[in-house]
């Protein structure tokens, strides 16, 4: 497992990830890799379609992910391989700001407080991708019967 934290201009970022490798039986290998990312406080552009000014807000983002791999050897020439990856991301905005629309380049120190509710830009999304492959080798170089499953949740 590894943990890293760093300060940004107006916030912070923290990363935690690792890999857990298991071999519960001689013919079964499992890998689980969790991943967590937390970012807090950086001002982000949220909307340029509203008038009169471009909108910004501080972002608090959290993402949780997990990757799992498995290889199961049923016989010398028959294996089943599985891969799954899940992700959940939450983006929450706070501290509303606007900028002068005449500025071509907007510097963070030029942002000024605004009255809109930044929570209307909050987002939560998730995704799950999975693949299962069966490999049967009659002769060397001739194997594989793939199957693929993928699903993504729309924005909520």
C-alpha cells in the first residue's frame, strides 16, 4: 500500500493505493487493487453559459476504485480468467466565485465571491467493467473463448 499527500495552490490531494495478491490454492490466483483519491479546495470552472460572468467554485472530489483479477486453472490446458474494475466518483462544489468575462486569462486571485449555489453542479457517477475469458488449448497457440460484460451508471 502507498499513501501520498501534496498541497496544491488552494487545497490538497491525497492518494492511497495498493495491491493485495492472494493464492488460496495452487490453481487459483487473486489480485485486489484498491485505489482512493481525495482532492479538496481547488477552484474549478463550473459554467460559462450563464450571464453575466463565468462561474467557478471550490471542488471537493473523492474517487473510490477497485480492480480485481483472478486466474483459475481447471486443467493443464483449461483456464478461466476474470477481470473487474469498479469506480465511484463524487464531485461536490462549495464557495462560489465569478470572474470578469472580459478577461481572456483568469487568474485565481482575480476570482470574486458570488451569490449562486455551487451545489447545483454536484455530480456522482459510477462505472463497472468486467471481462471473463475461458482459455482452452488443444494445441499450443490455439486458445480462447472470450466474453465481455460492461456497464456504466448514468449521472444521478
